[in-house]
C-alpha cells in the first residue's frame, strides 16, 4: 500500500503532471473531501500556460472507472481468470521464464514496450535491464511501427551536435503528414496550438503537405492536399527546384555537407509537373512551396506518422533532413543553445557533426524473415512471425509494458494467432485490454495520480529533432497526489520488474536515459540493483536518470518544481568546429538515393486501383485516445462510434448517409466503422482512427468498439526492408454500406 500523500478529507488543489500522452502538460487537480472532482490546465505553468486537452482533463475519472484493475489476474488465456497478488504472480512468472530460458534459450523471451511504456521512463529502463540480465536480444518497442524513418534518417545524415534553431526564431515551417496541434507529436514543441498562433502572428510562413485540411493546415500559407503516400515524390520535386535554382546555402554546404551532387542527380527526374500529376496536385503549388521554402533562413521540416506509415518513411525523413542540411537550418557558431538539460545531459554544443553512423547491419537478425535490428530497433511488425515460426530463436514468452499489441500492431489477424501461440504472455496494464484478455497474467499498476513522475520523457524526445520536447530547461517533478484505493493490490511497474528479477536471482544494471548522447558514460554509470528489496522510487528514478544535470531528489523536494518551473541555467554559446574536424552531414546516401529512384520510376504511371479505389489513412483525435479508456463517459459522448471520416462527395457517390455503418475492405480483411461526413478529407480517402476495435474472434459492432485498422494490413506485403513496417496508412480499400443480417442472409 502507498503511504499517505494527503489528508483523506483534503479539499483544495494539487499540482500534477499529465500522463495522457508524451507531452506531460502541467495540470491542477481540484479535490473535495479527498476526491478529485476536476482537472484543468495550470495558467501559471511557464511552459504550457494553462493548456490541457480533454484526455488530460479526464485523468481523474480513469482512477474510478469500473474497468480499472485494482488487482492482478491470471488465467485469462485458458478461460480461468482469477485474482492473484502481484508478488505471487512475479514468482510464478519468474519460474516460468526460467524454464523457458533453460529449454529454448534467452532469446525465447521477448519484451514489447508500447507508447505508455515509453512515457514511463523509469519502468522502461528497468525492463531493458531485465532483458539484459536474462541475456535476451528480443527487445521490441513501438518505434518501428510508428515513425522509424526518423532514426534511420538521422543516422544516415548524421546528428548536428549544436541542435536546431528554436520555434520562436523560425521564419518558416514545413509539416509533412503530421498535425502537431492535435498529436502533440513534434514539429512545434509543447503547447503547439499557441506556438503556431504566436509564430504566425509574428510572420512565420507555414507549408503543409497532407491529404486532410488538418488543424495545422487551416493556418498554412500553402497547403498541398495530396494523395496519400506521395510525400517522397513531392519532396523530390521541391528538392529539385531548391537545388537547380541554387536557393540553398552554398557556404554551409561547402564546409559541412557531403553528397550534394548525388542528391542533385537523384532529384532531376522529379519534374514538378510529373510529380504533381502523381500526387494529385498542381505543379504551381509545388514550385511555389519550393521557392517559399528556399527563401527561409531559419526553419524546420517535420514529418509524422502519415509518411512513416505509408511506405515511404525512410526516404521522406531523409529528404527532410537533407533539405534542412543544404539550407543550413542548424544552429551555427556563436548562436545560443538554451537547451542545456535538466533530466538529460545534452551533446556538446559544437557547430559540427560526427558524420553519419550505421543505421542497419550491426544488430540482431530475425530467424523467421529477412529482417534485422536497425537504429530504430527490432522490427516489431515481424514479432508475430518470430512467435509463430519454429527455430532456435522462436519467441515463447512475451512481456508487454504499456502497450496493447492486439490493437496497435499491424496485421491483427497474424498477431492474434501469435498471442495464442505463446507459452507465456504477461501484460502490465491498468485495464483488461484486448491483449490482456489473451494473457496468462495481467499485472495491475498504480495510475497517474498515485505515482511519482517527471518530464524526463519529453526532454528525451527533444533528441528527435527541431520542434520536439522542450525548448527551455523546463522541469516538473510530480509526486503522488492520491493514495491507491482501499483494498487494492497495486504496484509500480519498476517494482514488479525488479521483483521478477529478484526471483530469478538476477542483478539489474539500470542504464541512464539521461546519457543517450553519451553512450560510453551510459555503460559506465549504470546502477546495479541486486536481488532482494526493491529500491525506493526516488532511488530508482535517480538510477534511471543518473548523470543528469539536476539532483532528482532535490527536484522533488522543490515546491516550484512540483508546479513546473524553468530551471536556471546559462545558455551555451555554440562553439566553432575544431580545425581538424572531419565529419560532415551526408545528403547523398546511396541506399536512400536508390529508394528515391524507385519513386522516380513511378512518375507517369497510373495510380488508380480499380479493385480498391479508396485509401485508408490513419488519424488521431483530440477527443479520445486511439487505444484505451474509450469507456470514459465524457469522451465517449464526444465520439460515440468508431468514425470513418469521408469527403461528402464520396459519400454521395456511394449512397452513404452521415452516421451510417459501413464496411471497409482491403485485400487482407474487412472491418466495420461508421461513415462521418468531413469535407476536410481529400476525396478518395477515408480517415480512420487506428487502434480501435476488438479481437478477431469477437463479433464486430460498428456502433460500439468498431473495427481495427491493423486487420486491413498484411505484414508480408509492401513492407520496409530496413524496419519491417508494412503499410499502416494509405492502404487500398473498398467502402460500402454495411449489410443488415437480413440482407446478408439473402
């Protein structure tokens, strides 16, 4: 049981950090007689300035929903669900893991860390330490089914040590298949709606490439509303104009960039007219966007799940960074780098790059398919094959932290068979998710208001590029503001993981997330936790962030940090590149030029598919999480059904009415949704939120949980050979009215 954190009859306000997504907004919770009655944004928070979304404002309700697990369970897979104390479950799981490793080897044990596991930096560090202690290299996470192109591109171009200019200094921004105003997912930093409003007010120009008129696109100076999946072709044409018209920074290229001639040659086939025809836009739009982009002195390009899930993630992200580099949109010698770190130790602020690093070819190969580990991680989309395919490294056990594979992974049909095939499936989840329903054990963790948290995760995400994470030394250290419910049996995820390790007799060497930019130090400063008593939560956090510029325990004791504050630190002057420095940014990587040539070959080819004429594109919504807590009544009232947003012209052509149940069919499978009229969606597309739906053995209800878009995908058809990600968006589909039972019988 947790120690008391407040008077049970407390009436007043408590500051807390939101954990609804990776943004970690600063919130205030109003209590009456010890019960949270309202959650709202903190107007005095220096980073978020009162911003909150409906998902964050509903955090308090999640604690009291009937679907919240208050104890752990086992036996769901066999239809013999029964409560179990989490410590007893840990002992039983440890014994089963020991037997599996003894019989099949350490790689037979796999872990998967989902989005909420990624945001739980402490638990993630302990999970990685557990896998290392077992000796398993079967370590998977959500990156390779989300935006794996980012890691690939950054490695192949090379990291710029000084970083990028701040949002407030940009004179331009290009968004490619991303809508940060809703996703909070890079491009504009935290509180993106205000950042964009302020930037536009001071004159920043905005280009958006997206099949939808998104919240961000509504404010664009140029919106290229293209066919989905054509981002590399549009960017290739933009790059051709920028290079051929010599709009790039020649001095920066001469001193710090390699490969311009290879890039110049590769983009020559991308005539704006041919590109426009393929993308379903006009040549004038592309040329105008290219010239606008070429006029910017300090700017950024940000890609999102759109291109990453549509088959061209690697080359799209690579072209983004290549354009950024030839334009010299990086911090230069003499600029100020204000991101000096609170929870992380940044790279030295030098106006230089060490050059490209290997993006693949260095890690673990799969036994089931011709795929391997890349800089973005193990290919998660192929993990079902690793489970189903016999062999020396066949996965027999899977531990899931903060994820829901049955609704989040592509190829749901194969994933379903894989989950059933496992000898041991363990889920750490506060709900009985669709994956947990198939599990041997589901471990019930404490929830948002009952645990220590901090803003380390979004600070770490700042390494993804410009417009990610915090631009200031912002920090919030959020202690628990509620006790766990009376009679509950809950733990923190790191406690459970350490207990399993203890029962296995393993020491956990926890490596610091604070030292990602310093890999040698990360190994040296790992903290060992021997079997036995679980470390105190602040000792665990201190290990997870060992080597960071701030004392973690002091931060939690600081009342201002509990509210959220800017930590005083002197901005660092970007230092010149040493005279003997050899590293340069690479914009002509041979593998990426080969990918670009593949897109060039498509120019002039017809794009229509008469069997499946529409394209399913993914979507995030402001009103609701994609994968969990759909049972929250406030959010459900706003989004009562699983929507398939369609252009009214398409609906009229198909004879569909707003709110009518429909069937969405790909070459792989069919799912059910509800048609919703939305004139912001490009004709020929259906914009459908992913990670909804049920398991394949359940009756699908379009007016209930709806359909799972992962069921439309095939993980062995049109997949990326570097990361394994298949088409998860821009999927060819058919759409028709859903048959009634009577119609189906006839």
